[in-house]
């Protein structure tokens, strides 16, 4: 049972740091967006921001998935 609790705790901590990183990136991307497009609180600007962030997330997810698959299929090196 102790091992299970530690594994769950580790998963929760990892998820928490992932959320913190996501929020930090969100703030950074919003700042860049505002600097490029100015203060834009309109629905159009917010949709544009959401679409751009979604496209970046899809691209990053696909790139990470490909890299993980490549690493998984790679044969270990003999040293």
C-alpha cells in the first residue's frame, strides 16, 4: 500500500508542476500576443489567441509523440 501511495503522490506532484508550467507558458504567450496585437479583449482576438495556442499544442504533442516513438523503437547501444 505504501508503494501505491508514493506512486500516486508522485503522479499528482508531476501533474501539479505540469499545470504550473502550462500557466507560466499561458502568461508568456498572452504577453507576446498583446505586444504583437495590442490590448485585444474582443471575441475575435480571444478566438485568434485560442486557435494559435491550440495549433501550438497540437504541433508540440505530435512532435513529442514522434520523438517518444522513435526513442522507444531505438535499439540500445552496446558500449
